[in-house]
C-alpha cells in the first residue's frame, strides 16, 4: 500500500484543474489588456461610428502589407489592429487641426497607446516627420 500509483483519472483531473486555472488567469490578463486598449483606442465616436483618440506613429519601411499589397510610403494608407482592410479613416492631429483620410491596408501598431501607423506621406500631411508620433483623433468615414 505504501507504493501507491495515482490512477489515470486522478492525473487527468489534476491536469484539467491546472488547465482551467491557466485559462482563467489568461482570460483575466487579456481582459485587463482589453480594457487598457479600449481606453487608449475608444471605438465609440461621438457620431455613433467607430473612432477615438490615441497616438499615431509613422512608418516608412516594409515590402508587403498584411492585406497583401506592396507597401507604398507615398500612399495615403495606414495600419490598424482590427479595422477591416479598405476602411477609410479620417485622422486629425489634435495639436494643429490638420487632417488626412487614409485607407487601412495593414496591421499594427503594436506599441501600447498607439492605434494607427500612418504611411510616411499620410503622417507628413498632418505632422512633422521629425516627431514620429502625434496625438490624433480618428473616425471611420467609409
């Protein structure tokens, strides 16, 4: 009796409990991250459509976008984590009021607090490229 080997069912029960604990922890962590993202990237704009405020960054390198298009730093395009490809977004620099309309054709940015990566040309139309990042308001327009 001193040399008892646990049954397969008890080992399975322990593994299941561990998996459920990890799943619960992951869900809580993702829930907190989602809340932080929602605060930085508000999707309930004043017009009832999608929009918000955040920081937009500039990117000018890459060969292919997530949509499969060749990246063109001179095009009026942008990356967003979730908006469908082809979505038209108006982006306004809150510091100077300049706006640009861009087409979502890539995914990103993957830096906390940022919701858009603008192509070089898009960014240049609303801010100095020396800044690299600008506070913006954005809204889906098409």
